[in-house]
C-alpha cells in the first residue's frame, strides 16, 4: 500500500516540476489549472501502470519520458523535437539523481538498496531528497534555457527554498536512521517531508504565475502607450502637413504668376524645377480615411529618409470599417517591422496594399528581407533585435487586435525575391 502511494506521489512531483520547467521556456496552450489537471492524468497513468501491471526501473524511465513528451506537446507551444529533447533531459536528470541518492544513502546507512522497501520512513525521505535535488537542478537548467525566452528570471534568492527543504529532509533522514522513533512519529516526519517539497513547488508556482502576469501587463501597457503616442504624433503631423500643403499650394500659385511675368529662360527653368518639387510634395495619400492617410504619409517620409522605396495602393479599400486606434495598432507595428528589415536589405523596398477579398478587408505589407525569418512556437516571426524579451510583442498586439474583427494574419517568405509578405484579413 505504501509503495503504491509513493508511486502516485513520485509521478505527481515530476508533473509539477515539469510544469514549472516548461512554463519558463515556452508559452502555455491552456490555463495553468487545466495544465495541472491534464498533467496529473497523464503522469498518474504512468503510476497506475507501475502499480497494476509491472514495476521496473527501465519501465519507469520510459513512462516518465512518454509522460513528459505528451504533457509538453499537449499543454505548451513547443515543437515535438524540442519537446522530446527537454523531456529526455529531465528524465535522465531525474533518473541519475535518484540512483546517486539511493547509492549514497545506502552506503552511509549500511543498507542494501532493496531493504528500503521495508523501511517506510527512509524510503519516503529518500524519494523526497532525490526529488528536491531534481527540482533544484531543473531550476538551475532554466538559467540557461530561459535566457532568450522570457524577461522573467527566477531570482537567485529563491533557490534558498529548495536548499532549506533539502537540508531539513536530510536531517529527518539522519534522525530516523540514528534514533528510535515510534511509527506515528515516522509518519509525521514523512508527511512533513512531503509538505516541505510541495511548499517549495508552490512558492515557485506562485512566483512564476504572478511574474508572467506582470510581464504581460507591462508589455501590453508599453504597446498601448506606444500606440497612444503614435496617434498623438499623427494628429500633430497631420496639422503640420495641412499647413505645409496650404503653403505649397500658395507657393505654386506665386511661382506660376512669377513665371508668367518673367522673360528670362534660365529663371523659367529654375521656377519649373521648384514647381515640380512642390507638386511632388503634394502627392500624398488621399484615401478618404484621415488616420490611414496620416500613417501612410508618415512612413513615406521615414522611408525617404532611409532611402527605402515605398509604394502604396489603398484606393480600393480605405479601411473605413476599422477604428482609428486599431488601424494604428495594425499598420504601425507591421510597417515598423518592415522598415527594420528593409534598412538592412540590399533592395530596400516596402509595398502596402489594401483591398477586399470576399467579405474580408485585406492589408498586404511586403518588404525586402535578405534573411529568411525563423518562427517561434506561436507561429510568429522571431525578433532579430537585441533584448529579445522586450521586443517581438508588436505582432502579438496585432493578433490581439485582429480577434476584434474575427481576423487572421498570414506570413510568407519568397526566397527567390528575398521578400517577406504579411497578409492581414479583417471581417469588416
């Protein structure tokens, strides 16, 4: 009976450790409580196989590997190959630590390994010690695997918790080995050992959950602040453009009058060139949608500064069915990424097109891109900027905005043309 309970606890501990580990390296597919419930079912299936069918070390290793693999693929946004690698890493680490722990404790206690099955309290404490060590090393592995995937680091001070738990359980083991204890006291030490491990896991769970929520809120707030700043900037830019257009219009009239009064051919040529420049400046976006025109005008100017050829065709659809805030959120993020990629490419060009396809409004942004982008587990292009956790949130913001319009986004890379194409669909 005791062995059966221990099998259940061992697989439960491994599930909790795997949850913390995978949550720190990839995004979740489901809510945390759903992950824990589903993980419990998957891992405890392995425990029941050990209890009711066959119990062997090699079988435990295989079941743990399968449980980790299935659990990570079902509950987290991770590719199967990557999931297999990390599952194998965790299972090998757990198995190695458990074997080392058993051999060391057996040597010190002058007990054969098989004798633990008759020494209940020692068996419980041995399991707790090995799982605390496994948890501790799994958290240390996160120091290397989570570096580029999250801005939330587990503080070094948090590693005090598993260390204290380990020391306490080793003391329990020493007391049980060297002092005569009644069975009730042995049970108390065993329960306390289990509770200490669960408390340590709970501390990490709580920290991780709260830290990830705060990180997402911070990034979302930064994105909203950026969009609000963009809207304010566009309003100011539009006022300036209106004044400059009025000035350009008056200047063209004055130049026409001067040209008619002038008889010098050289002056006529000079005036004609000035007139062409003013006419060229006046050729801005006139879609009929104030916000869309200002956004396009802004990137026309930015691309001109960076020597990027910018083309746009928005006459078929001026996105009038989309709120101004959402137009800025979608186009600014897409065009910011396009400018960043075009700057470091050879051809240096960006093209924007809006149109209708069936019942959807479509936005297509194409830009030169010499390097084929990689995609993360959320099927979004990974950022190439430094401080990756602080970037790459723009496309997530776009996807979130698209949900409001039952929309979707598609990414395509043309190797022959070295062109990256983003197509956005909105049901408006």
